[in-house]
C-alpha cells in the first residue's frame, strides 16, 4: 500500500470544508502544496497530462483507490496491468504546472465524490506564449 503521509488527511479535511461552505482558500492552497500526491505517468516516465476546455490538467490522487477509480472511468483499468506513478508534493506539481507553456492546472481526485481543481493563473504573458 502506498503511504502518502499525514498531510493527505489535512488536504482531505480542507477539501471537505470547501464543499460544506466553510473552506478557507489560503488553507486549502497550503494543504495542497504540503501534501504528497500520487501522479500517473505516461510513456517515458513523464507526468501524464490531460486536456479539457483548452487547459492542460495534471491529475493527482490522494491514494491508490481514487487513482483506480479514475482509470476505471476512463476504461483503462485492467487488474493484470501495472500503472506507473510518482509521488510528488503539491508544491512541485504547482511549480511544474506554472512553468508549462500552455495553461496547466492540477486536479485532485477528479473522479471522486469531492474533486478539487487548482486552475492555472492565466496572464497576458502566458496567453502570448501559448499563441493566443
């Protein structure tokens, strides 16, 4: 079993608070940045990125079960296969996403009961770099 650390509990609590209407955006961001998350890999040991709505998204998960749920919903789950992933800190994911040429955000447990998105900050400079 993958152990992602106690910060996952803090992140889950902040996401729950958001959904109940008592969320604190600063605390949510801090919990995300402190958490170690499971991140699917594509060929070549690269972070797997999905595109939706003109934005690229890094899908990260708070555990193996949410990752398996995501694979299942995509029709990609086969219990005989191995599914490579890295464990990365939220701050690393945020920094990586901020450095991408195209607007890139991070989602947490996107197919779960309480998905959370950390969208990219889009500026005129990033619009120009993306060719907009």
